[in-house]
């Protein structure tokens, strides 16, 4: 089966910069026509925007699952941030400011009563009213200097609100302590003959339940995100399975256990893939059956030729006819092998290092100088007989036109690379793609198939593409030709 090569390589190709994509170009045209930015200014900003877009593209995930998670998580995070900001700015600060203002009004009233009481009157009644009616613990301290000002916390609504209200309502020197784990807030105000100390509960001056609101908001978001991620993973899994089945089919491996699952659109795509797979398989089977029938008929005729030649005895003319019959037999086998493409062979774990050694030993027995080397894990899943024939055609071609042949294999990064080098005359660059056409033969440089049919490289490329890979021809390090086979493994 001949599959389209390089699917993964094309998918992993370089992406266009963000600035040059159609959506970005449409935004640019709209902004220029609307007069928001001038065209020269936009062109000057093009280089940094290109760089920023390239950096953003590099760090963004490439998988559908990760991108879908970002699409779900980003709006939730933005929404939570906006809600938290609005709550902090409008509700939390407003409630804290009002509570602080109410507490400071009570303190200002106590200061006013203390300063306007008759001379010699005891302040105990005022202190009792503050304790019983206002829930404030009030003491009169000696007129000592106020404590040193403590460093204010980086983020404290209570400290700033109390300071602002005390300055505006009381208008006397004060000292406050809102730092610490205590549930009380201490306020000291310097009077004429004493220092007023007020202890108020923190809940009287501060909206202390705001953290609970934020905790509930974040916790609920995490629960919803978890549920969304679980459902999203179940929706993405059929797409991943479809991509895996298409990749396996492109590599020539069986995908009999694949069944359509997931959403309606994904099921339709899966059903379409299965129908396409069946049509391709039927086409291959029909081609193979047709050529097998033709091959059978032609073999019958060739057998009659051999029987008739057997009665003619021996002689130069008879030997020439026998040679022609043998050549026709080889050509017939080559045609059938090319049409069949070894697609019916099952994939299996294959030791590639041992396969390269076998190819080298066969070439050495024919009198050629061949060296081999292999790097990486030797076990590769492929169709062993078909792939050996692919490499055998390349090695035979190299041995026919060069004195020294080198076979090197590498298995790394999910790819298998086989390189066959020779020191022969090589092939001109403009002819390196043409030689893969069936029945094409070079008249001067190379005879590409031992049978003379011009199918050697065509069969090799057909087998490589049946594995989801490709064969390319390059300049060899010794001045000859390098044939590179690259398949996913």
C-alpha cells in the first residue's frame, strides 16, 4: 500500500508569524481604515510585533487538549479576577470604610464627652456607657508620649481607613495598632490631660468575611474546572484516537480495532476515514487480483515456450530464446511485485541491525565491499520482508555502480533513517526525482534494476511510502550517490 509521505513532517512545519496571519492582516487593515493608527506607524511596529508573535507562538501549546484547556480556563480566570477586583474595590473597601467611620464616630463622641464634662467630674460613667452601649473598652492612661509609629502593612484597608477617619473626625494626635493576630484594634488619642485608649473588636471596624467569599469563589471555580477538564478529556480522546488510527494507516499498520466514538462531528470524521480506508484497500486488492490473473496467464504461455524449447535441443538460437524467456519471467515477477507492493504483509518487531548485517553479507558473498553501522534501539515495528526488499534494491543498485558501499542506520526521535552510500558516478540532481518513475532507466549513468525493467527504485519508494516514509537521493560523501530512507518508527 502506498501512503502519502511526510504527514507528521508537514504538520510540524514552521508556522507563519502571528503578524502575517489572515486574522492579523484583517485587524491591521481595519485599524488603518478607521484611522486608529497610521500605516507608517504600523509598519514601524511590525518588527516588534513579529517578534512578540513568534515568541507567543513558541510558548503556546500545540495540542488540541492543551489549547482547549486554555480556552476554558482563561475566561474563568479573567472573570474571577474582575469579580474579585470589583468586590475588593466596591464592596470590601466600602464596608470597611463605613465600619471604621462608625467606630471612629463613637470614639469621637467619647472624646467630646470627656472634654466637655464638668471640672472635677468622674469619667467612670462615660467609660461605663462606652463599654456597655458601644462595646468599646475605654481607659484613661497617664499623659505619656504616644508610642512610636509602627510600619504600616503593605496592604491594609483597615489601617488606612481608620487613619483617615480619625484625622477628619477627631483631629487630635493618635496612634493605632492594627497589626498582629489579635482580634482587637487598639486606638490611642492624646487629650489635654490624659491619653485615651480604646480597644475595639476587629469585626466592628473591618469586613472580616471577605476572605471567606474569595475562598468560596476560588473553591467553586476549581470544582467547575475539574468537571470541565474531565468532560473535555472524554471529548478529546476520540479525536486523538482518530489521529492515531490515521497515523497507523499511513504507516501501513492494521487498524481493525478502531470504532467511531465521541461527538457527532467526530463520529462523521471517523466514519469517513473508515470508508476511505476501505476504498483504498479495495482498490489495492482489485489491482493485485487483476495483475495476479494477468501474471498467471502469462506464466502459462511462458511455460509452453519452455516446453517447446526443450524439444529443440541445444544451439545458439535456442539458448538465446531461453534467455529471452528468463528475462520475461523476471520482468513479470517485477511487475507483479511492484503492483502488489507487499501490502498484505503484517507488521512485526524487526531487528534492524541484524537486517543491515544480512544485506551486507549477501553483498559481500557477491564480491562487493560493504560496511554497516547502526545507532539507537534496533527493534522497529515494520513489514520486514517488504522493507528488506526496499533496502535490498538500494544496496544492489549501489553495488552495481560503486566499488565501496556503506550502510548506516539510526533510530532516534521516533524516526528510522537508513543511508546507503556508494562511490559510483552518481546521478545528476535534475534526474534524481525522475528515476523513481516506473520503467524509467538512465541510459548512461545507471541501470536502476537488475532485470532491466526500471522498477528497482520505484518499488523501493513504494514500499517506503507504504510505511509512511520517503526515499530521497543526495550527493554522497565519497562523490557518489547517497540514498536516504526515512520512515516513522
